[in-house]
C-alpha cells in the first residue's frame, strides 16, 4: 500500500521548532517511519486558478512531505472562516460561537476540491489516502467525484458533538453526506462515533449495521481509534531534558517552591479561564499554598485573526493580572504566563519538573498533553495529573484525578489533593497510566487504522462492486456545484 496522509497543517523533519497543536507533532514521527507521503498546506497562498497545483516536495524519513500553496481567494473563508469559525466551535459544542457565511462554506468546499485535484498525482497503483481532521470533511467525496476508487479513510482529531449541535452548521446535511465518500471514519471515543452514527440514522435516515452505513458511495465504517504517544521515547526525552538550559533556569528559579504546569493552545475549548479561577480559589482557601506552589501556564497563540480568539487572549491576560495582583508578593508571582510555543524536547523537561499537570479542557478530542505529562514523570517520584473528564484522554487515564472543568470549587479541591498526595498513591496512579500508554502507542494507532482501512475498503468493494468501478453515483454537491467559482 502506498499511503498518502493528508492534513491542513504538516510538520517538517529534524526540527525542534515549536509545533502548533497535537496533530502535526503526533503524526511527524509515525509518518516519517512509515514511508508515507504527507500532503498539506505550505502556509502560503497563491493567486489565480491552478490547473496543476504546485507542490513543494522534500524528503521525510523514508517518505516525502508535499506542501501546497492554497488558493488565495479561498484561504480565509476556508481556514479562519468555515473550518475554525463554524466547524471548530460546533465540534466542541460551542454553538454560541458558530459564525458562518455561505461564502465561507463555498471557500471550504473549493479548498477541499483543490486538495482532491492535487492528490490525483499520487493516485497510482496500490495508493491509499488517509485524510486528517475537520479541515477536509468533504475530501473523500471530492476524490470519489474525480474517479478515485482507492481506499480513502478519515480520522477526526476533535470530538464529534450531539446531532442537535452539528445541526447548528447550516450545511450539516450536505457535509455529512459527503463524509460517506470515505471507506472508514475514525473517532477518538465511542461517544464521538455514537453521536455521528446517531446523526446518520436520524437525519439521513440511513440504516446502520455493525457501525457501517450504506450510501450512494457504498459502505462506510465508523470506528474508534484513540490516538496515543510514544511513551518510552517521551520518557527518555524528559529524563534527558533536565539538562536543557530552559529547564535548568526554571528549576533554579523555583527555590524549593512546587510547580503546577498547564500547556495549551490559546483556545476557548481548553478551559483556561476556569482553570485560573480554580487556582485563585485554591490559594484563597489554602493559605499555606500561597508562596509554596505556583502555576506555569504556557498558552501558545493560535488563530489570532478570529474574534473569539482575540477576546480569549484579552480575558485570560486580564484574569491572570488580577489573580497575580491579589495573591502575589514582592518576591512571588503565583502564575507565570507565557504566550509562546516550545519544542517537544524542552516541554518534556518542563513537564518532569512540575509536581502537578493541569489539563482541564471544557471539551477535547484526546489531549496529548495529558499523555505526555504522564510519560515525562520520574517513575520513582511522579507528579499528579489533574484531568478534565471531558477530554478524550479521560477514557484511558482514569487513574488521574478527574475533574469537572465547570466546577471551580471541585477543581480547587482536586489541586490541593494532588499537592498533598502521598508518594505511594502517586506511584500507583502513574504506573497504571503508563501501562495504558505503553500498550496503546501512536505506532499501534497508525498501524490499526491503516489495517482497518484496508479491510473496510475490501468489504466496501465486495458489498458494492459498483463503488469500485464508478464511484460517482450521484453528485452530493448540488448547492456547491451550482455556485462553484474558479
Ligand atoms: C487542533 C486540530 C489540528 C490543528 C491544531 C492547531 O489540534 O485538531 O488539526 O492543526 O489544533 O491548530 P491550527 O489552526 O494552528 O493548525
């Protein structure tokens, strides 16, 4: 199988540059080893209609990285518009933040169609396509319309919400019909898959048997593949990172004080405001923790052109100033707040330095920071993970202290519990979580999905031989096709 992995954001090899978001960081080592071609956005745009989209290709391990300049006229509507102002809030059940225009949707479909055309050059013998994340929900259908009969799979890194929430995106029906162009759709959790299949049954009125659904494209299977990390490698990286200058400086600055750490993209799904309120409450309710415990909050700016993100940046900065102003002392800053990204190697060392890892999103597909924090700990004196029960990771890491991120008092109590936890309990919880991480590695995740894609594709073509010969049974893009602009 010649695997082609597709995502909006890609990562370059041999770099310890900060990487924005879990997807690119997680995929880099596995794609590198697999020999796959990884296709994504170059981060640049190009004017005019491109018949043969230009791809800048460079080596990536045993495979290659192909980066495309996306069409300038549609990039804003696609990325800041439909993907991140309509789909992202809907997928994270923030219906109140959905902002959508018909123009943004058309741009989103244009970029999906553009990517499909660009992928044709890789549609050779034994090719299989694996599309990542919500930027390309319609890419499977676009490939089918271009006559691609190869296996095409999709994995969603975010949650999938209840049917009534996704209905907040006006084009929900057309989009989800287009998703049925995929042979296999992977979700992080069973709840996500069930929400998706619930929509398919109720709204599309299609029968679901054994998590598979038959549509005009043939059979599509929906299954659960919780993404993992390379826990051994991360542990080693963390042990080594203790000599990194940033980590040494942090350690020296602590002066015996204990540390809690939060590392997030600056995103409203991450629950930053509630987390800071919980620390505020903790210091108020436990005077002995003032001066002896501080929070290092790293919040990497992201999607800064979108109003909801600007608003969040202001809200978080104002709140931290307020909390530091009230609890701080001339020689003590309760919250150290950094608005920048760090490379994986440094992060590993920062996690290992902190006695508490705070991962409290309001809603999150998986959250690999939770897994990395656990893997980074010194097994003989591990820190404690305080984890939101609404992160996908909570299904696996139930030996963490699970919290409700809306319950500020509950979170404040959990933080105090974490700081007081005896060594024997910390070790037991850590070992339980490490076992899970070791047995569900990112390598296993990758291999499981690719194998399931191969199986789903064979079942699909057996169940519906026409799907293999003539994939375009009926175009689903009625609205889109009519209004398509070149
Ligand atoms: C999340 C998404 C990824 C995305 C990342 C960073 O993890 O699931 O698809 O790449 O955020 O977001 P950005 O918009 O900066 O690529």
